[in-house]
C-alpha cells in the first residue's frame, strides 16, 4: 500500500513561480502532484499537513559543511556523521556534502571511508550526497582556520587514491591554482567529474582565468581566505565576481561577509552564479563553548566561531534555513532565488538535480515548510514527515 502525504494551504516555491494556497501531493518517496488548492486536493488515506501561512520550499542542500549538534565529520567517525544527518533535518537541510579540512592523507582517506560507512537509506536523516574535499592543496598564506599540518602542494598520487577510494563521491575539491601543479590538478579533477573550486588562494586575476580554462567552476566561500578586490591588482575575489565561469559559494551569516558585500555579489553573480553554504562546524545548533573543526579546537561566542586566538574566523554556526532568510534580507533575493541558490544550484554540483533541488512532479519528496520568520515548521524527507517543530 502506498504512503501518501499531502501538504495543503501554503505558498509553494517552484522553479519559476510561487503558488499561493498550494497543494503538494507525495506518494511513497516522490512528488506526485503540485498545484493550487482549486485544482488538486488530498487523496483518500493521505496524511495531511496544514501549511497555511507558511512557505513550502524544496529541501535545502549544503555543499560546504563540517558538523552539527556537537559532532564533527572528521573527528567523530561514521556514527557521528549519522547523528549529523539526523540533526540537520531541524534546519530544513535534506542533503549535504561531508566537507573535510586540510589533513594528512591517511586522515582524509579515513574521512572518505567514514562517509561511505555512514551512508544509509533513512528518510529520518538528511541524505549524504558525497564529499567536498576542502584542501589539502591550498596556500599556507591564505589558510584561514585550516590546520597548517595538513597543508601541502598538490600530490597526484594522493589525489588519485582519494578519487579511487571515494568511487565518484567526491563532488567538489577546493584548491589554490597558483601552487606548483595546481592547474594540472584542476584538469585532473575536471576529467574525473569533480568540480574544482578555487579558494584558500592568493591567485591573481590571470591565474584565476588560467584555472577556469583548466576546468575550475567554483569559488570557495567568496571573499574569505582569498586575494581580494583591488583597483590595480585584482585578485581571486575580483575574478569570482566578474567571471561567469565561476559559481561562488556565499556564507550569509553576517560574520564572514558584510551584508552590503553580499548584496554587491548578488548583483554581479545573479541566480546562476551563487550557491548558499553554511561552512558550519560541530557547534551548529548547540550554542557557545569549545568545539572541534576537523579535530582541532575552536571557540564559539554567539554567531562568531574562531580559533582559540579569538580572532581568526573558523567555520560558522549558520544553518541553511537562516542562510536563505539572510540572503533575502541582505541581497533582496526572492523566494524563488533563495530556493535556487539554496537547493537547485547545490543539487546541480552534487549531480542530483534530476531528482532533487526543486518542487516538481517525479522528483524526490524532500521538502521544508518554513514559518514567516524562516524557522522550520516541518521537514519532509523521501515523502516522510521526518521533523516537526
């Protein structure tokens, strides 16, 4: 017997319109119908969720994410990653990339193994969509909070071993293109179907262009840990803003990037040039205290995560529902824009846009129902009510 779920009465955010007083019908793990309440209604035997006065968006997807609920993706093993997958539902995140930090090769191999072990077909957990390897081939001068002991020049044998072990699961790798062998590694990654993302880098504009020519398609956390925007010496941030070949990650927490700079970036990049990410650490959803990022200590005070020096920004406590709300507030995004940058654009880089990222018939029934303040009311994963506030 089919499992049927009907969401009624909310504002449905589709690819190109907002359907007021809409209805989404789910059968088993898929979306069966989408329309206005005058056109369709719940089928007999359906579980009905009243979303009146709320917004219904596709489940959010985080492609740069290090931990949540006290668990760190690199420090707490496969069980920690499974706990993270369950914890993310309260923030409307229904899919994500396990994101590493710069580390020794054996530690990165273990992170790949833990990620594979943690994969499970569980509608009560966000889906692991693969990995984002942030480093280790980054510029020491622009390491930000990345641990120095894990940073090194590109090593092609190591990279090949990672790609082989992950068996297609590595979706993004952050790399500094100016390093020895950097451009050739970008070519290697692109050939392997991995999206090379330029970041933690002092590349100048010409080097950024060379990286794009080699296959780079993304820029890791725009403005942060990269050469900047200077009127005579334009760096990587200038290239990321100006070149349509790079889709820029944006951390909309008001800490990493000024809201005014978010607004400027949005005007320059637009819907097809930006992806919302959290870059969140284990402290996400927990509160103040001392936590880990890839196994080394960070401290959290309110919205600010830093190394123990209290100065160097280290990850965030941002959640994807707040990232979407802030993007609307900071940059003037529409609901459709927020759904695109928070769900469909991430789904594309993960290679799952055929089944996730938008509210369309036949796609996975991964949905989030948001209150007026963008707090999460309900999260539906694979057609199952997986979280209710």
